[in-house]
């Protein structure tokens, strides 16, 4: 009978993705500012560069512009009301 060795695979946790605050685009002033910022960034794109370079410029331009104008969405902390109980005790 043969021998075998069991190897366990490490369970790698995925990095949490922080989303952009796209709700701000409902505000007309923020929307216009965002469009203006994107137009200024994409004026740099040149048609004679390679597809990979254009994609890199597009991707970084979108991410930088969105980060600058919209920012990241704030995720509420879910703690089951434990923090509110602590705050109530401190107030009393």
C-alpha cells in the first residue's frame, strides 16, 4: 500500500474593496465638477500610443478623478448596538 502526504491550502482573505461615493453625482454641481475634471484628464490621451498605454492612462485618470471629486463611501460600523449601549452608560 502506498503512502501519501496531505497538504493543506492556506485560505487567503481577500482585500476589502472600498467603493466610491457615487451618490454625490446626484448633486448637479458635483456632477459638473466631475465631468470637467474627467475632460481635463482625458485631453492628455494620445491616439498614437499603444492600447496598453491608453488603457493605463484611462484607468489611472478615472480612479484619480473619482477619488479627488467624489471620494470614498463611508461604511457604517456594524457592532450590534454594543457601542450605543456603552454611550448610554457614559451619558447616565
